[in-house]
């Protein structure tokens, strides 16, 4: 790839991972540019974070489109217009379809708060606590058609302690997320992530 990698983030909520990427770009720890936020909840705090950072936000209500394919097509158009190289799903609470997956194959990654394939889907931290595991963690993976099923790029274990609540565990897990996700994005910027079948490698 020639020039700096152009990055977009998709998010639905608080946007602390969006913030971690924005901070890392500003600090030079990510050698790319953060060009666009896509958010399916116009009132989500992440939209305000983008405004504060001076990053363009496309915030839309899925309800105002006839079908999912329609807003995903608009996303693709906006991503392509801005020549986005890497799309990071960071708390984007929808399954993406082939409309988005195909044009961005191999360039779409997601962060999930468990050591996948354990505890995919919603409430991953609550699932881990309820199951009694002593370690959970964070996974960054390529996105495919399934729910948190794509090839795994990087993982970071995080301990669970007796007496943990979803909130106390989430705090520890988010700290790990805010470190791991910028590291993976930077690895992309440096061409250190490859994919061969199910096996992703981050050098
Ligand atoms: C993170 O825990 C991420 O793993 C999950 O959604 C959460 C988003 O948090 N996919 P934030 O909006 O980045 O603070």
C-alpha cells in the first residue's frame, strides 16, 4: 500500500475504542489517518467524541431506510469515496451483510470482549462470569458472515476474580481493548497482518 493507511471506525455506543484509536493516531502510535466514523445511533456518545476530535461522522437511523442493504450501500459508497483501507468495528451492534463484506474483504476487523470462540454475541462478559471461567479476554478478528466467527488476528487474556461484577470485569477488559486494538490497527498500517484461509497472522 502506498501512503498512509486510511481508517474508518464503525460504532454504536460509548466509543471508548474509537477514542483509543483517535488518541493513538494523534500520538503517532498508529501510522495512519482516522478519516470517518460510521454510527447507527445518532444520539450515541461516540458521535460527540468524533465531533470533538474533528473527525467526520456519518450517523444514521436504520429505520429511515427501507432495508439493511440500502444503508450498507450508502456506507460502502462513503467508505469508497474516502478511499478507506481499513474498517474497524468497535462496538458496532449489528451483523454486517455481504453488501459491506464483499467490497471490504480482508479489510474489515472487529473487537470482541472475550477469548473467542468462547462467548460470542451479546453480553460476552456476563456469559463469562456466569460460566465460572477464571480467564476471559479480548479478541480482534476479521469479520465474516457469522456472529464473531471470523479468523482471529490477536487475543489478550484478562483474569476474572471472585466478586467481579460485569462492571468491574468490563473495566479491566476495556483497558486491555484500548491497548490491543490500536496495536492491531498499527500492524495493519505496517503490513504485518496476513490471512491464509482461517489463519490470520500478525507479525
Ligand atoms: C467493547 O467492549 C467491544 O469489545 C464490544 O463493544 C464494546 C464497545 O465499547 N464489541 P466502546 O463503545 O468502544 O466503549
